[in-house]
């Protein structure tokens, strides 16, 4: 290990220590994981960072840390520790902010993992090192980095839109995009020799995010997964289901008030009731 790789190794070590603490202490895990209401109601913004140092299990941690180690060295050695840290944390926060935006109305959404930051480091490498090749674990063959990037981005967009698994595609997409943009802004000269791969990756990502922001219903689709796993699950059904769930929550809170008074509500429940009352006006 070279002396100028020390920050990358320290980040990996902190991930391991923090994750192990989360594995063995459920209270610690719950306190520092990413949850929508921690941000929208409690304004607990630290979870945008702390959740990136927690992992679900050892396999999740191992995969992320091996990926991070494989790509950390070149960026830190050539561009310095400051650049590495800026890309890492910008990608981590950017990925979680995209997840927050997409799931801002889903109070039960939660997430952990360094995947957003790792994606940012990988995609910064694709932008900064023309001709980089990426290999899969256990597979001797390598593919050009830009091909990996395009496939990864398209798969992430499909994952965000289909919602067919429990993977944080939003954080992956946001982290990858912010990592590449940060690298390009720091070293714009990289565009001269690598403009086509960067454009092939950034263009669909930015268009996708633009559609999410300007046309929120873009994410509400009927797809094969919902048709086969949730019968009659249409966009209208989703809207009505959310209304029913919201009314059930209001009824639960009102019932709690009738039994123990307004003082019986937690601060989070009071804020939630206030938000519901605004929606009903």
C-alpha cells in the first residue's frame, strides 16, 4: 500500500468498524440509518452521511469495500486525497438526496450502504481515465469502462422505475452521476480525450432525472412485475391505496388522542398529523 492511498484505506476501515457496530447493536443501526421521516420531519441531516457507513450484512459490506478498494487507488494517487474525499462524500450525499426526492412521500422507506459513494468513485474513474477496463469478481475477462457505465446507468434507471427489488437504485444512480460530474468539473480537460463515454453516460441520466422532477407521474407505471405480483395494481389504484393508507394513519392518530390526549403523541406523530391536515385542506 502506497502512502498516498492511506485515505482510501481509512475510509474502508471506518466502514468496517461502523458497520460492525451496526451488526451488533440494533439501536445504533436504527439511529444512523437513512429514513425519510428522519429528514423530512426531524431534520436529522447527519443520516445522509452516517447511513453510508452502515451495511445490511457482511456480504453487503464485503462487496462494497472490494469495489471501493479496486477503484480508490488511481484517483487518490494521481489526483490526491482531497479530490478523492470530495468525490466520495459528494457522491454519497448526492445519491441519498436523489433517494430522498424520489421517496419523499414514502415514510416507510429506509436504506443503508456505501453504494452511492462507491458508484461515484467508479464513475469518476471512468471519466478521468480513458480506456479504463472493468472486471467482474471471479471473471477473468474485462470490458471497457464506458460500456460498463452505460449498462449500469440503464439498469439503475430500470430499477428505479420498476421498483421490482430491494436494491437502492436511486442512490446508485445519484452517486454515479454526482461522482462523474464532480470529476469532470474538477478536471475539465478530461473531456477532451473522453467526451463520448462521458456524454453516453451523463445524457440519459440527466434526461431521466429531468423527467422525474418535471413529470412525477413518470415513476407511476403499470409494469410486468406489478401486474404479476400485485393484481390490478394500476396508477389509479396506487393513488387510491395511498389515500386509504393515509386515512388509516389519521384514524390511528385521532384514536390515540382520544385515549391519551394530544400529549400522548410523539413529536414525529404531531408533525405527521399537521402534514396530513394540510393535505386535506
